[in-house]
C-alpha cells in the first residue's frame, strides 16, 4: 500500500464523515440560533432551554436524511470493499 493510497483513503473518509454529519449539525445550529434569538428578545436566561428543541430538530433531521445517509454510507462501504479487493501485497 503506497502512501498516496493511504492519504486518498483518509481524505475520502473525512469527506464522508463531514457529509454525513452536516445535515444534523446544520439543523442543530439553526435551532440553537433561533432559541438564542428568542432568549435574547425575551430576556430568558435559562441554559437548558435550548437542549430539547435541538434534540427534536436532530431527530427530525435524522428521519428526513436517514435514507440518503444510509445510501451514501452503503456506497462508501462498497467502495472500500472494492478497494480492499484490488490491493495486492
């Protein structure tokens, strides 16, 4: 296995990780921002207020994006298996 292949595999793995986590993180970020604006407008300084909406938003995003995430992860897994099959010692 050459160093170029290792770097390519690591880069692809990071890319897949970022793409799979992006929808959940963006949903959490948007809801967190909305709750923060609501807290600033109403002067409510409760630190735990943002947790429940974020959890709900992440679960909804997971339900919406789960088919795409599984398809993408399946494609990546097949890509890795084909890569392993073509390697020679």
